């Protein structure tokens, strides 16, 4: 099984931080659960990157369990680049400019 390196762009880290901050305002335990689910999803992507559908150009989308967010990423030879962690209700235009 091929082992992929994962690179998370700074804008995707900012998305995660924004989500965690929003959840913290509602429940002090939600940010931890949110980031744990993201970590689990990233590991699933690392092990099975082709399991997720291409939605925009070459961008694949993996939904995060429990939370209404999705990880947007693309593949290059031996690496995975995460460009966004996007809330499902937001317009894709918000992250498409990152391409």
C-alpha cells in the first residue's frame, strides 16, 4: 500500500480554527471532538485517497463524520494537499479561489 504524505495548507488550518472557535461558543467540548474527527478523516484520506469522489476539477471531497464539514484535497504523485475544510452550507466559491 502506497503511503502518502499529507500537506495541509495554511488556509485549511484557518478553516479548522474557525470551526473550532464557532463550536467553542456553543459547547466547550465540541472543539476537541471536531478536531478529532478531522484527524480521523485525514488518516482515512491518507490510506484510501481514491475512495472519495472528484467534485471540482481534480478536487476530491471527504465528508467529516458527525459535523457538517468536508475536507477538500487533491493528489500529486506521493502527496495529498488539503486546501480547505469547508462547512457544507457555504458556497464553494469561498474555497475555489484557493486553487
